[in-house]
C-alpha cells in the first residue's frame, strides 16, 4: 500500500517531469521539415507546436530517407485524410 | 435498481450533475467560437479532423510522431501532468467520447457485462496500434490507430461524407475496417456500458496506470465499511471498489461513493494532516 507521503513524492516527480517535457517541447524542440518537392531542397525548422498542427491535417510524413517531408505545397489541407 | 443514498458531501453533490459537467467540457472540446488551437493537445479522446475540434487528439499526435520517429514532448508531458493530477477522472468527467457512450447507455436496452480481462486489450491497442505499428510500419499501415479509430469515423469522416453529399461531390467512404469498427461500436454502445473505454481506448490505458498515484483517488475507509456490497451494485463496470478502489478499469464515475456507510470517497493527497489523522483507518 502506498502511503500519502510517497504519493505526494510520486505526484511531484510526475508533474515536474510533465511540465519539463511540455516546456521543452513548446519552447525549444524543433525538427527540420523538407518541402514536398525534392529532397535536396532546404529544410525548414518547425517548432513542435507547428509540427503538431501539421500532423492534425496530415501535412507531414516520413520520407524513405528518414527525413520528415511535407505532403503538400501551398495551402495546407483542411483536415487529416485518415 | 440500487437506491442511492446521498451523504451530503461535495462528491455526492456533484455526482448527480456529472452529465452536465461532461456537457460543459464538450463545449470546450467542440470549439463554439471556431477556435482551432491545433498546436495544443487536449487530454481527451477527440479526433482533430472533426470540423469542430478545438485541440489536437493526444493519441493521434503520439501515433503520428511515432511514425515520424520524433519524440512527442508536448503530448507526453501533457499526459504525464494531467494523469498525475486526475488519472481516469478525465475519462469519467471530461472525455467527449465517453460522454457519447454515457448518453447512449441511457437508452433502455438490455445491458451485458464484459469479462474483466478485456480491459487489458487497451494496453495491446496502446502498444500495438499507437506505438509499435506506427514506429515500424508508418502511418500507411492499415492498423495505424487513426485508420481504425471509431472516433475519427464518427466525428470526422461522417461529417465530411455528409458535407460531400450535400455539396453534390463524390462521397469518400472510410476504409472497410474503419467502417466495420464504427458499425460494431455503434451497436455495442447500446448494449454494453462504455465498450470503447473498457476494451480498446489507448488514452484510458495511459490514464489508468496513474490511478494508484494520482492526486485525486478513490479512498476506502475500512472502518466504515459494513461489507454490504452495495458498492458492487452501484459500480456499472464490474469492479469491487472495496477491494480495488483504484482499479485499472475504473473510470472514476464515483457512483460507488453513494454507498450508505460513506466508506468510499474521492480522496486527495492535498488533504490536510488533521483530515488524514481522522481518516487514518482509510486505505
């Protein structure tokens, strides 16, 4: 049986870890995204919130080279196709 | 029908209003002001392709980031923080997909129970369709979670098909597997209480592991328990709350706290030391 002090300790660790991951993802983490045409083109760095937004419209995929690639050129799709 | 006896505490007061609280949360998730804050994940199961979705679905984000081989810091951080606070209270009180199932459960049809072991399928779905399949086979795999998700079929594909039909365009149907799962789901919700949440929901699987350590939990006071087993009858999910108050299958509807001896309560780790001493007989 877990006593209350242990619960408070576990809760504190989980919340701190969660907040740290959230802050890192929201403020510092970014990924390079290639445009749809041509893998030799210059990649654009996208922050994680921007990448989440791309994900919600099915706007990015993983290319055979392992790099992240945009699935459209110009206007973004309205919604994810899946 | 089990008679519910109100103890008069805060938990008892809000239980009767659970559906209203779920409806209030639904307003948040459906974005009445046209807000599409899709750079932010919500902590609930709600497809981001829904035309009214305010936030991104954490499961869709987890799965797609796995397919991209990128660690989803925001989604994991959010689920850790929310899980640490609330555990499956989110499932019982805030999730729109759970709310839909609660509403259909009100239809007076015969209800069937599920064996307890079916709850473990949720972890199979989480590890398989959300993490492993996207990571190893990518998002094109037919078992990628978004390709089979009934929430996506109901909240996104169905409105899209209706709008295509109204506009006189060619209607694009979801794939056969997704459609089959949707039909099975729509039938099951009338005969089983929360079938998706209990058997397949990967988000519920994540929150359930926090149940034993979350800030808000179900407190059982052994001194007050009269072993009347009223809580067994109050629980609609086949849990024996006095034995496992923080069961993995519990969605924290808190109906069991209506037991007359007041042996079960919504507890919190923030409770003051004086209250802790008073409840020292509690588990």
